C-alpha cells in the first residue's frame, strides 16, 4: 500500500520544516530547547498544517522516553490511565513522552489526570491545539507548560514543499509528469497557509492528471477547481471566526470600505450570515453613532432584507450596509457615554433618585406630598433647568459632544437654548 504523500514528505529535521522561522531560526528558544534535549512540557497552538505534529515527532526522536500518541477527539480517561500505568515499568523505564493532539477536546477532569505525573517529571507533555489554549486548556496544566504559537505558512514558504511533492509524484507516475508554469505557487497560495492541504492537493491533481502526447499534464485550471475555497480559514465558533469578525469591525471603524467588503466576503463564502449582521448592527451605534443616527435604521433594514433573502442575494444589502458604515462620519460618543455611566453604577456611585423625578405614587409622606417636578413642555423651547442626576452625581458629564457636523449642530442648538456652554 502506497504511503500518503503528506506522510512521505514530512520533514525529519528542523531545517526541513516549512515556515515557523520565529520558532525555529538559529538561536530561537524552541529550537534551542529541542536541540539541547530539554524535556519541557509544551503546548503548540496554531492552525492546521503548520508543522505542530512534525515538530513533536522531531522532539520525540531526541528523547529517551517512551513515545505515546493520543488524539483528544477519540481518547478517553481510561486511555490516559493506561499510559500512566506504564510509567516506571519496563515499557517506559525513563518516563513517558505523551503527544496529545487537539487537547481542547479534553475536559477538565481528563486534563487534571495528567498533572501529578507532569509535576514529578515522569510524564512530559507536548499538546497541540488549533484553538486559543488560554480559553480551552486548564490553567494548572498551562502553568506547567510553555505555549508556542505557530503561524499560517506564507505562499513563498509553502512553494518549496509543493515542489518537493511534485517531484515525488513525478517519480511515482507511470508516464512523464509535467505541469503548467506557475502551478506550484498557485497551489501554495490556495492552501491558505496549510502545507498539508497543499501536499494533498498535489497528490489529488497527480492522480487526476490527463494524458497528453505521451505524458501526464497538470493544468492551472485543474488546480483552481481542486483548491476552490480552500484558502479560506473559517471554523464557526473558533478563533478564525472571531478574528475575521474583529477585522470586519475594525475595518468599518477605520473607514476602509475595501477591507470591510473583504472580511464580509469571507463570512459570506463560509455561509455565515449571523456573525456579520451582528457586527454591522453593533458598528452602527458604536462607531457611527450620533455622527449619523440614521445609520442604525438603514443597517437594520439591510440586515432584515439579507435574512429574508438568504444567500447568495443577501450579499447585496450586507455589502450596502458595510459600505455605508465604512464611509459614514464617525463618533464614539455613544459607547463612551454609556461606558462611563455603567462604570459609576458598578462602582456604587448612584444615590437616591431626585424627589422631583420620583414616581407620583411615592408621595405618601405627610411632610411633603408635592414632587415639585417641572414639566419641560410647559416652558419656552420645551426645556427648563432642573436637577435630573442624583445629588451624589450632580454635575457629572457622561456624554461628550463629538466633533462631527451632526453633534456640533445639536450642541449649538442646546447652548443657545440653555444659555450656557455645554
């Protein structure tokens, strides 16, 4: 049976690993740890296909401990107990090196079962995860480990791996194998930073290569079909989703319509309508706010229309909302104001509601049964000067007028009416 190409091409040394120069360049901490043979507990965090398993294998080659492998998606507590039972026996006289893949799928009890043996050095853990370990890994386990973050591999770094894969397929092929110019970089770009995905694409394309004039030929058109949508990283509820949501929000706030459309498109290609709709609705109040108050109503209409239409037509009203928000004047006076007000409430800075603002049915004392509330509509300009904040907060300013035209016009109106600077 022929080995999968991704397994056959897997690097055996640190110098062969694609990408991760920030971790593996000469002098980098992780490289020094591996080369010195230090038995340190480590958590490898990063996207799929970036070398986490490969580097764990290289570490295992340099240790004298028995190597065990578990995948947290299928492993149980009994599997852990079985491994720990081997510690100190002839099966693992020097201790155990456990490579635990996808550790985020282990619950707290399963993770806790490793702690005692990590503490006394009988078990060395190398765990990998595609999710943020500070959210998914038990804090006591993290305190005994060092986290190393792996980055998506750039197309330029992935291209040599694609060329190596093509060379192996060329040797395997029953006929001479050739490919269209620019194909390796195209595959490397389409893999979205996942080298394993790129190598798998090479293997698939080689198997489907068409005979042409006595040789097998791989076209860029075939590569485009195989790699369609593969460059996009998206895992609903995972780090990638929140990263794209954050990028969309910050692009809207930064008034970059092109970037906003790009991140919106990534949601649409993933079939996720809910997440971008929430971000658009939030941005209308958080980032545009009083600079263009009508944005809330317009964006809400666009979101409602999109949810009624569904994909692919939903892309149009959502794109309209994104462009509107990105190009609208900006003001954060809304979020700043409510933030300050809530901070005071949380800190206990409240006080009694002023008498004139209390509910009428509260007038039950025999000392003062009058509220003395002044009804603003009975006065010129529908305004009268009276205290609204509690005594403890008298004079506090939460809302600060923005510098945009809309808020400055409102400020000028009220300054003229109230006869004082706001």
